[in-house]
């Protein structure tokens, strides 16, 4: 239950969603704006349905400045929190995914990060909702480069708080869950890396019971 939004708003929101299994798209079944996103209004303000879903799920009141809620599934009317992640606006386009694709290979074509990028990367890395792969895609560099910049292995001189390496945050419960998912045979190792924002080396240690053993 959200402490930020009233239960009537929250109930009204979910009544307009076709809720399916946790990994499927949850489509918005009410009004859709000309931009193709589901529309919701709360406290007399219009907001994208996917944005409201993100706020609810993360218990935050506003989308942080300069960030936008993007879809992993490329389905604009989907409001499944699992399919939503925060991305950056790199230009004036309203479409994160589109921008995300064009950013790859253009501005960041040669994998050159700037100090501003590193500040942004560290902010995103802290937010565990965003997979390392997603961050890597936005900046057009490898996951290792992201991880090293975020944890202060590189870019030590950049004045922004460095992050703890993510694998410390895995924990036994999540490791057990990851192994269970892997053993169903429905997920490839790489997909699990993407879902949980882990490096493949860490993932194989988890799957092979080398770390976080029961
Ligand atoms: Zn979806």
C-alpha cells in the first residue's frame, strides 16, 4: 500500500490494468494519449500510467529530474513494474527507448564516457531497479566499464559518491531464487544477468553454488 497516494487513487489505478502473470505485460485498459502511453490522472494532474506504476512500486512521489520511465518490453501501455526502469533524457525526444537506441553508437560510439556521464551512472547504479545492462546500453559501453566507473575503480577523481559493488547486495534469498529460476530451464544465464543486473561472472558463481550457498 502506498503511503504517498490515497487508496482510492491506487484502487482506481489498478482497476484500469489487465494484471497478468508477473513476467507478462500488464496492459492499461483505459485512456491512451496521443504519445501512445496510458494516461492516468491523480491529484488533478495527468501522468503516464507507466509513470504512476513506477512511483507506486518504488514508493516515490515524483520521477527524479532528468530521468524518465522506460519500458523493457517496448509496449507503451504496459504498466508491469518489472518491465519499467528509469532512463535518462539524452535529447529532446520523448521516447526513451528510441533515444536509447540512437544514443548507442553515436555520441558514445567510441565508448568515451564524460565526467557528467559517470555522475549519472553512479546515480543509476545505486538504484537496483536498473540493470547494469540497461545502464551499459544507455551509455554504449560494456557492463564492466559501468561497474568499474560506478564503484570507483576508475574515474576516482569524479566528485560523486561511489557505489558498493552490486554483488554484495545479492544475498542468500536472491541467490536461492536465481538458482531456482535457472533450474526451471526457462531462463538462460544471460537473461538472469539482465533481470538482476549482475555480471556473468557473478551469475555463474551463483548458479554453480560457489557463492551464497545454502
Ligand atoms: Zn511489458
